[in-house]
C-alpha cells in the first residue's frame, strides 16, 4: 500500500477529535497521557548502521533537535491533520515558515507574486530582506485575478496570499488563484494564520502549501512564538524544470531526488533535511508543547472569537463617531460573499475601523482603552488594539500602507474571549472621550 492509499484508508475523525488527539499517543514508558516536553538536543543510535540510515534519509527518526524533536513532531502531525495536509514542518516563527516555504522553491534570480494586502512584516520580508537572496517579489492587487495573470513570468515560482488578510479582513478568492497557479505550473502558498484551519482549509480550495504563524490563534495564549509550513502533498514538483531543489539530484545527499524518493512527502522531508538543517530556524520544544495545548481548544475559542468580533463590528458600524468598519462578517463588506464561501463558520477575529478625526483621533482611542491591550500581536485570548501605520506597517510607504489596508486612520482590533458587553463598553468610552 502506498502512502496516499494508506492515508485514504485511515478513518477520518471530526475536526474537534483531531485537534485533541492527532499526532499523539500515551507516552510508552510512563503512560503519561499528555505529550511530554522533550527538552533534549540529541538521540542515541541503535548502532552504526542505524545512524548511517538516518543520515542517508533511508530511515525516519530522531537525530538532533535542530532537525526533528518528538514534541515538535506531535504538533507537526496535528497541524497537518487539521489542514488536511500530507505533512508539515514547524519552525521558530511565522516569518521562519515563510522563509522555509520559499527556500525549497527559489533559486537566485527567481521571482514570485504576492498580494499587496499582507501583514506589514511580510511585505518588508518579501520586498526588502528576500532581495539579499536575489529573490524578487511582484506585489499585485489579487482582488482581480487578471492582475495575477499579467504578473506571471518564466522565472515566477509561486503565488502567495493570505486567506484572510491582516489587518483589514480581506478575503482571497482561493479557488480562482489556485486555477491560475495550476495553469502556470507553480504552487499557491496561502498564509492561513488569521483564519486557522477551523474557519478555512485552503488545501480544499487548491492551495499547495499553507503557512502559519502558530504564535497567533493556534497557540491562542500569547506565550509562544512559532511557525509551520503544511504541504498538501498534491503538487507535482517534476511537472517542469522550475523546482530543482525538490525534483533534481541533491548533492548533499549523494544525488538523491526528493520527489522521486519521497513522493508526496518530498517537500516536508526537504524542509526538515535541508531547510531546518541549514537555516536552523527550529521550534523550541516548550513552544511546541504550549501550542499543542492551544490546539486542543481551537474550535471553541474560534467560535467565541468570531461571535464577539461580529457583534463588536456591528456596534462600531452603528457608532456615530466611527467613519468606517472593514470586517468581512458585515453584509456591507465587499468581501462578505467570499467570506460566506471560504469562511462559513465565521470571518475571523481581526478587523479594522477608523474614527472620525483621522490619525490623531485614532491614536487617542488606542490610548483610552482599558480592557484592550495596546500591543503588536493578534490571536490572543485577550482583546488587543493597535495603530498599524505607526507599528506593524511603519516600514512601508504611505502608498503601500493604503494598499495593505493600514492607512493613517486605521485601527486594528483582535477581539478576544472576554465578556462581550465589557468589550463594547470599553470601546464606547474610548471613542467618546477624545
């Protein structure tokens, strides 16, 4: 039985069952039910032959925790299961996940297409730091798929979007973008951080790779940095000559061809054996443990996040001092129909709004809040507030800020799990006391 047949034959448990059980078994020595924190650097080989087979990638197992770790491996299997992926690779942060994703695909001089509506740090990473690798990005407005088609070129290796964009709650048309990527013979990479696999599973809509900042909703408690790249296992890396890292002989492993050898596990194996080996962006076992705990309550938390966010957005939309609200949960949003298609369980917990009076009035609201914490994060159990133009999107030009939905008057909210009436009261007093 090949791996894909094996996967298909396995029973398909419900999402909530998998968010608690996927990847984990009772610890065999002590019987501990919760996954232990394997705070360990290296692992004993059975003998010389076993060691050689591990280093030759002939046997899967644990060598050194920069590459693989038992606690991290449980989280990897769990996230892959929740995303309906073939495998995944956890790493130190969401930015590390993006670097790992492109590291397997890109050669010097290559380009990729990215939405111009992304987290500001991603725009900076793609537009500035990636230049040092001679990787070039073309930012386009993906609301019109023709813009993506027009940006394609022979050296283009991927299309990158956020399923639910940070900060403005923009919803990407994943199915349309997947069709373009397939026609071009390149993967569609989707950042699913804001939506989480509970609200949206991009692989079902044709995404080839899914990235996460696990720091956010998957962890859910503001304690643990992390990232993850999930491979759908569906992309044919040998369909053209664009991806020699995955479908050509690898000198570091005596000419091994990852796709020929590992098939639908090629990307995940490469991400561990070469990506983590050489970039060293390893997830800490303690952070993996904290994120495993977060995953156990993901569905329950996202339901409350979404319910609170929708009602807060409705309150703000009706407030006389509020100029506008950008939230896909609202029927007034231009992305409401896409949210109904791709995020039927809820449009997420992060959205933006602007108060009348612009920049100065907006900063006053941020400073006046008492329950909302003023900090640069999302996905916490606590409600958070931020002025993106002066923080997360500060490095961008004003034109880029406007395109990303982070103009000077924009306030970003990440709605938490507190009592709804308390959140509304806090925002009301903050807006009403300029």
